[in-house]
C-alpha cells in the first residue's frame, strides 16, 4: 500500500510543470521557440524537448477541435506524429529527464484518448494513428527507464 501511494505521489510530484500546459492556451510563438530549442539541443536533451512539443501540439489540437477547426487540428496531430517519430529515433540510454518525458507522453496519449471519444467520426482515424504512435513511443521510453 505504501509503495502504491509513493508511486502515485511521485507521479503527481514530477508532472505538474509538464502538465500545466493543459490549463492554459497554447501559444504558437512558444511552440516555435521550443522547436528551435529542440533542433539546436544536444541529443541527450532532445527527447524531453520533443516530448514537450508533442504535448503542446496535442493541447493545441484539442483547442482547435473544440473551436471546430478540423483542418488545423489535423495539421497539429501530424506535428505530434512527427515529434513522436523524432523521439522514437532518438530515445537513448543517456537521455536527460527520460522519466519526465515518458510521463508527459503518457499524459499526451491520455489526452488524445479523451479527444477521440468526443471527436466526429471523420477525425478519428488521424487521432487513432497518432495515439498508436504515441503508445509505441511511450512504451519504448518506459523500457529505457527500466533499463537504467
């Protein structure tokens, strides 16, 4: 019982900063700045930065779907897939903040599952493919965390 409570508290303690993006409006300038930072970052740091980007773009897609702008939401989901692919290609044993990035990817996948439940049928294939890719990347990240 203590172990379960400790894991739950650790998850909550690690993720508020990472999950705070869901409470505010995602700004395109912040995303552009984060993209530039990720492109210039050392390989050790890119995993976390791309996880942040994927999370931010998923939140942006959520906002766009809520506003009824399905074309922009689809483009945002394609960006999530691109960042997930970059994470997949760059997951390394020595990545910094790997556990935090894995938690962020898990939250992003959860958020996309919520979106999929309320999304129109024509938007679901893009959400499903993005979700499958995020689940695969999150599983790879989890394996790396436990491999350490």
